[in-house]
C-alpha cells in the first residue's frame, strides 16, 4: 500500500512538471513580438492628457454639471440636470476617470522617470497629477490624496482634508518645477507643449499661483508667501497666449468632445445670464461665445434661462435661441487647462490683497486684454471695451470686477469657472428657475455611490469631517 502511494506521488509530481513545461512553452508561443512588454511613457502621457481633457470638456464634469451650475450654458431639452437633479453616473464617471485613468497613468510616468533617470518625465507627470487632484478636490472637497493611486498598499485610501490636499499640491508643484531640466533628457508624447520644458515649468508655477489664490481667504499667510515668491520673477509664469496650457484637438475621431456631442444632439443653448451680461457690457466676445438665432430676433442673440421646466424650455424654440458659438463646437477647439488671462486675474487679486506691490487695476486690464486677444478680438474693439465705465476696475468691490470678468474669460472652462464663481461670489447668479435645492445653487458635487460601497469607512469619516454629503455643503476653500 505504501509502495502504491509512493508511485502515485511520483506520477503526480512528474505530471505537474510536464504541465508546467507545457504552460511555459504555450506562453512563449503566444507572445506577441510586436507588443510592448512595458509601459511607454510617451504613449501614457498623450493618452492621459487627452483623457483628462475629455473629462473637463465632456458631459460629466462640464456639459451636464459645472457649465450649467455656473450658467454659461443652459438646457432647452432634458432640463432635469439644469434644475440640479444631478446624474449619479456623471458624478461617478468624473471620479472614476480621473483616478483610474489620468492619475494612474501620471503615477506610472513618474515611476518610469525615476527608474530611467529622466527627471523631466517625473516632473511633467507630477504636474499633471497635481492638476488632476486639484480638479477633484475643487469639485468634491476632501478626497483620497496621500494614499491614492497606491493599489499595492491599500484598496481603501483615506480622505485627506481639502486644506491638506491644496498644501500638498503646492509642495508637489514646487518640486516638479525644480526637477525640470530644460537642457536635460527630452520627453515625447507631449500633446500640450510639444516637449517645451520651459513652458512646462511655467505651467507648474501658474498652477501654484492658482492654488495659492484659491486658499487665500482661508490661509492668507501661505498664499502670500507662495505668491510673493512667484511674483518675484513673473517670467516663470505663463506670460502670453502662446503659452496657454491646452490640448488642441484634431479631426474625428480625436475631435473636441463638445463637437462630438453636437453631432447628434441639440439640447444646449448659451445661458441667458451670459448673453445678458455680454450685451450689457457691449462685449465683443458675444459673437464668439454665441451664435445668432436662426430666426430673426430683436437683438439677434437670445439666451435660455437656466432650469426651466421641460415644456417651457421647448416653447422657446430651437431656432429662436442662441446655440454655442462656432469656436466652441469646432472639432479642433482646444481644452484649456490654464490661460494667460487667468494668471493675470490671479495676480490682480494678489495685488489687491497686498500680497504683491503691483497695481491691481493695471493687471486687471491686462487680464481682460489677454482674454479678448485669446478670442481674436481686434485692438480697436479692445480699447473701446476697456474705456467703458462699466468695465472699469473697482478697488472697493474687487470681487465684483474680477469675478464678473473672470467668469466671462473662463467661458468654455466649466470646472474652473464654477470653482472661481464659488470663491468670488460674482457674478451674483439667480438659482435655476425650477431648481430642486430650495433656491440654492450647488456648491459641490456629491461623492460617488461607488465610494460608499467600496470605501465606506473612509467615506463616512470624510462626511463627518466635511459636512453632509449634499450639493449645498460648502467646501473649505469657499469662505464666503
């Protein structure tokens, strides 16, 4: 009996070795000689940049949420989202796409840069990773940050307080700026700056400026220190429209997400809030932001009130309301990450707050000029526009001056426009006509339901620290 057991054991062991050998041979046979066995940073970089750009321009983070909240766009059909009945899918998709695509790829690019000794891949990966986290915390508040994108260490990352996220990002971006070696190893796959590392350094510093201004009402000391450092050499910031951080889209199938959406849908119009303000100010950007109505109307441009009941919206008529301007629905229209105009508005506010010694009115005028030039307005019209008393800078109510003009300058940048509107509280928008929030406008997004199910303990801790998981719960940066 013992002999039989020994014989069977030898047979089983031999069979195991044989099967293992067969498996190795099959794996060798099935290897694709043309397939990369390790991630290529250039492919990862191009793919992740486009993925993030699609998020900030697409349905989830823009068309069905922030552009409606900030009243750049309005709905003429399917108006529930314009009344703040936000789609659970939209909320989940933003979170999932930024964490599992952009952030994952940028983290891998940083790792490859570290392993290969290419500090420039490390730096660019860290800049874009910081930008991704900034978008997430702007929208949701407290988020997984310090333990995020570390699947080998934890599947349930803790949520960091928004203040800690912003402070961490300021440090990360400074590190990235210092890492960049403009005469060092080149990078490929850069669909933003074409490998120009000087411009990447400027983008990093301009993101630091953005975040410093964002926290300036809650942590003025930190904000002042960062801004004073950056303003000491403004050439290290984005300094012209030629240096705007943006992805310029291509023809189909790589077209702008708005253009792709408009191929089959016609449910968006320019908000009445925007058109009324542009007409009030005799703003030459009106013809860029909106198209004239197909049918003749008294002024040629008719905006749609946000949050109308579906029957009321449809009665306005598709041919008697203004669609988005051709600039924004063109296949190659860019996804802007950070503009020269925004840099100047941020410096103007910093000067008004006494963080730097520059004259805020001059920076404010320069910011408006940069925005008008960005949208190809001619010099004569720019001069006429700036000469109007209604456009003049008000030091006694700088939030109104900067807030209204920044809101216009950020048209087409839904998430950023929405964040700055919450912080500056201008323009003073009326809530959606038939809104479901008791006369309030959303000031954040809800956490996705996936987090409640898969990271429940940390989700509950975040809600306990930040406040109820509601659209009306103010975030830390939103001081007033």
